[in-house]
């Protein structure tokens, strides 16, 4: 590098002389330098220091880029430094993305379109978490440079023990790369399970619990349990009472709001669009219908007492009163009251289903409807417009009466 001395060191670079000055390094302000080699080649250079290390970034040939353009680039680079961004790394990233988009930019654009097809806020939140958190190691990689080995090592291996998260991430990655193929950014899918991932990963592990296998309490033990439950004064016990009497899902009880309850006609309504994700049962609404739940007399009595002392919009608020009660709060109470550490709150729905099957003659379709399971294929469901409120109210009232039966008698209300 040639250093300027004497008169040359004082030379001011202008739009008129930058193509004629002799060899040397000429400061132009804003960390910009004109570098003229002994052979006469001229280039613009941006010098800076980041994290204690001196660095430089070429801004192009002075024969192709004017002084004013070079100064603009230098100012842009200084702005990036002010935002704690390395200008050379930002430039290199932009160059990599010119031929093919980077994963994060493309995946976010895809997500904004795809999530419109998802009904539930929880599902949209899960998709965002997959793209932004689980797939973070892929963010700055070009779509066409991501291979199966990278997906396994960087994304799937770290969450392999999280069976559902690993499965959902793998499935969403496949959709993202399918879209990239459709947009001609790739010709193959590195996240295809059957042809790319399974031969290397082996068979995917099963979920920790199969749906419908949640440990349930025997219905013969329910009356004794509800008597113990009624004796507890805490809010978690009241949440378990309402859960038992309405056979609702855990998350539905957690997110129950006073605005959803009509005490005059004894109904609890949840709009399909507001149906929460069940954090314990792993399921949300199984259909596109609003959920109308007839409230048994016992449930209304519990809710009226709670209404008199309400403190926020949630029937069962959390500690900060701005969010719902945690599902673990009910689970802990269930285990303490029952004395069985293997039971789950979601299993109470199984208790109801077994009681209805073994002890009553209620129609199976109506019993399933009480659990918000609309039976039949797509064609049948299209013609089922009725809510069967009268029939479901009879089932749930019989269930509530059974739960309130003195344990020693164990009487069951007939259909």
C-alpha cells in the first residue's frame, strides 16, 4: 500500500480529479478511501472497525462508480454500523439472496399466506414458532443450498426428544420446500420424509400419548371424587368441577369468559374462531361449528357463586388476572384430591364417555355431540344443522346428577 506524504497527503479528492490523482490512498470522508495502485487501477474502499477488529469493504472500481455514488455507499455502511450490523456481512448476505431467496425471507412470506387457512390462533402461533425458532439455523441460508443433512443436524436433531415439535417442524419444512419447488427455487425437496429424511432418521417415534389414552378415572369413583372436590375452597377445584360437569376440554375451561355464558337459558357458547388449543389433550375443536354447551344446574350454581366475586373477564383467571389459569393448576389439584398421580384432566372426558356407554341408553351420536364430536362423514356433517340442545341437556344433566349421587348409593339416572 502506498502512503501519501507531503503535498499528496493534502490532496482533496473531488469529482474532477479522482480519475487523475497519482498512486496512493486518499481519504474522502465518512471512512471512504480512494485507492490508486501503481499500475493506475482505482477503487473505492470503506474502512471501519467492529468489535475491536479493523475491517475493510470494497465498494467497486472508481472507473465504474462515481465519487458521489461511492460516498452514498459509505454513508449507508455507516448507518448499518450504527445499528450494530456489519456492512460487509450485510452486503454478502444480499448477494447470496440475489440468485435465490434466503430461507427466512421466503418462509415468512409463505407463512403469511399459509396461516390464512388456519382457524385457530394457537395454530398460527405454532407455525410462527416453527419458522422463527426451530428453523433459526436455516435463516441466512439460500433455499437452493439447504440439504437434508443440514435439516437433520441443525433443525431436527436438537428437538428430536420433543416428538410433536419435531414432527410438526418436519411437516412444515416439507410444505415450505414444496412451495419453493413450485416457485422454481429448487428442483427437489430436502425435507421429504419418505425419500430423504426417513432413510437417514429411521421411523419417527410415536407421540408420548396416543389420543384417547389419557388416564381416566373410573366412573364408579366419580361421586366420591366430586364430594371431595366440593369441599375444597380454591379456584382450581371450581375449575375441575365445571370441567367434570360440562365434559369440556382443558383449554376451553381455562379460557372460559363471562361474556360466553348466558345464565338465563343455561348456555355456554364458544365461537369456532376463538376455540383454544388444548395444552394437555393436544386437541382443539374438531369441526367448524360454534360450540354451544348446555349447562347442568350444578354447573350453573358453581358459576353463579364465582360470578358474584368475579375480578376480570376470565372465569378462572391466572395470578396476574390478565391471562387464564394454567392447565397445570387443575392437573395438580386433580392428583392431590384423587390421590392418583397418573390421572389427567382430559381423562375426565373418557370417564363421561364410559359412563354413558356402560350405564345409560342415550344415543351415541348425542353423547359424542356433548363432547363436541360431530359424527359422520363430510356429506353427513353438511346436512347436520341442528344443535340437539334439548337432548344434550338431558345427557349432561343426568351426568351431573350421577356425579352428585352419594357414593354409598351409586345410583345412575336413566335416559
